[in-house]
C-alpha cells in the first residue's frame, strides 16, 4: 500500500497525481460525502480521472466547485478537495449520478444515466436532504428527460427534496464565470435559509 493510500482521510496532505495515477483511475469510484438530513446534496455527473486518482470530489485544479461554495456562503472559507468531509459540518454533501470515473462525461451512455438516477433516488429517500442540486444542465436533462429544463430551482420536488440545477463547475465550462457561480450558489443558499426559517 502506498503512503498516499495510507494517508487518505483526515489530515491528508494535498498531492498531485502522476500520469500513471491518472491512467490507473479509469473506472474507479469516489466515496460519497453524505449524511442524513443535509441542507443540500450536490450531485456531479461522474468523477473525472484527476478526482478519482486523488480520491476526492472536484479534485482538479481549476474546478470552480470549491470557490463557488465559499462565494455562495456555504462555507466560511474555501475548502480544498482534501477537506471534503468538512462539508457535512456545513449541511452539505456530494455524490454523482454515475460513480465510475472517465476522462470525459461523453464516455457515459444513456443507460448509465438511467441506472445512476435510480441509485441516486435511493440515496435521497434514505438520507432525506432538503435540496438536491445537480451540477450540470446537460446531465440533468439527459438523466431526467427534461429537455427544456433551465438553470435554477425546478418546479417539481423529487423524492421529497427541492431540486436545483446549477452549471457544471468544470474549468472547461466557459459559459459561466466565477461571479456567475457565486450568484447562483448564493441563490441556492438563500433559498435553503428561507426554508429553514419558514
């Protein structure tokens, strides 16, 4: 077992995967960060190779998820992927529609999305988050067959949870800038606060 494997978990020091680490990450999974009664369960499409190699969600440098969480008011400081378990203290969790890692999301097929949505539904029923926030409009449309869905809060609840769709935070998504992520994540945070007080 490598030192990296032994050090995973609390207090793990950030590290960068090698090309060999990335090649070995194909098909790997990343454990959910989840607990009962969360305010928000964030749902990615599937892990990228960098994320799977380090074993932590939204791991690639340049991914906007961690800055957006802080800018949107979910965390008091910007966390790193290696601190992902601290999300639970702030009422947030992370999972994916499809658990296996790929180099690109377009390597996934429709059946994987369908099966992933069924598995996710079970997690939502079991853990009962107040809100489920999908990170990627295209993935949400494909997974749910809502071809006209837009970014923001969706009209219908799902498995008892409010549903939001936010942009994919990948650095490859050039349609949204950091200020856009901050605004959209803040809108979700404010909706959660209103639900708590109302």
